[in-house]
């Protein structure tokens, strides 16, 4: 039996303009900062990379703990931060949770940081 856990996904492009096109509002800066804080951690960057590189671009939490070299609670915490920030999707299958990148999530953050070509 498969259970899908849906959480509110924060689309940073819905609230924010690229930082180089106009001055950001406080609210936009807070939304973008939440996404940047979520990925600005070495363990979380590795988790994103490991999930994306895994077969089928999804990984079971059971496949992430050992290569990362962190305890299960620590890995779970980092995964929760990435899910809450709208970077990863979590799907419960039996007793295991599987994670995949939310399509376009990283591209959305990157697009807000790029300078327009002139």
C-alpha cells in the first residue's frame, strides 16, 4: 500500500522577482532566504545530489544514511528541511519513505539569482 504525504510546496518564483531586476520586498527576501538556507548546508547539498543521481532519480531513506555518514535522526531532519522548503518530495511506501526532487525547484531558485543578459 502506497501513501503519499502532500505538504505545501513553496514556489519561490510565485512571490519573488529575480534579485537583479528590482529591489526585493521583505516578504520576498524571507521566502527566498528559506529556500537558500535549506540548500546551504553540505549534508543537504549531498542529499540533493544523492537523490538526483540515484536510479530513477528517487532514493529510499534507507539508502541515504550510510553514504552520508550521519545518524538516522540527523538524515531525517535534513530531509524534512528539504521537503518543507519545496526542494524534495516525500512518498511513504510501506515502512520506508522515498524522496525525489520536485521538478523545477532548483531551477526556480537559480533563476532568482541570475543576472539578465544585456
